[in-house]
C-alpha cells in the first residue's frame, strides 16, 4: 500500500523536480566579446570563468545560471589593448578581479526563444542584463549558447578618461559544452 502511494506521489511531482545540473567543460567552452576601437572591430575572450548551470527547458522556473569571470584572463591578442583592458580605466583587475552574472528569471517567447534576465556585476556596478538563450541537449550532454550586447559605460568601463575612440557597445557571446552532473 505504501509503495503504491509513494509511486503515485512520484508520478505527479512536477518535472521541475528533475531539473538537471550541468558541468561546463572549460577546454571546450568559450566566453567571447566583440568591441571596436577607432571604428575597427576586434574580438576578445576570457580564458578563465566558472559556471553553475541548472537548466530544464520544460521548467524554466527551476533554471539558473551563475557565472563568475576572472577579469585578468581577458585577451584580445593585442598586448597594448590587453594592458588597457586590465588597467584602472577598464576592468581594474587589482580592485575588481571578478565579474559575475546571476539570473533572476527566464521567459519563453512566442517564437520559442528563451531569454534569461539577470544581474551582471562588473567593477562593483550591478545592472540588469538580458541574454538570448539557446540550449540543445542530447542525452547527458548539451550545449548552451547565450548572447547579449552591453553598454560598456554602464559598468564604468573606459569612463575614467577620454575613451571616445572606443565603441560604446560590446557584443558578448558564451558557448558552453555541458555534461550532466
């Protein structure tokens, strides 16, 4: 009798109770950005970041992203630009060695697309940010792609001097290769 009752309860639990935790493979995952200087675009990336991902496309209420970025790991393949980015006018890695994105909610659009709303903190300045989310699962593996465009001055990046030659918008993309935990 008790086994039948327990089995019945387990069958009616919402699928959110089965939401999966995912581990990113750092060797295959990337966090990249595109900015511009003097009208010329350039690409960069962060070599070191950690993530805690819980995602179930069938239950977005149970989903969460928590990503911490080591700002000193920024590289654009240009030593002079990289020095500027890690210096006091931009990331100021001596004072602010980490940036963090933490979700608050997810919404599904009429077109089937998903948007994550969260808070991004850079240089101790926290701002709301929305990410476009594409999640593809195959068994115990998945990929998670996110993208957004940030206004660099919203986070005090390049606001300390005349950096008018640096474009105001920075396109950010993440590609995580995931394994179920």
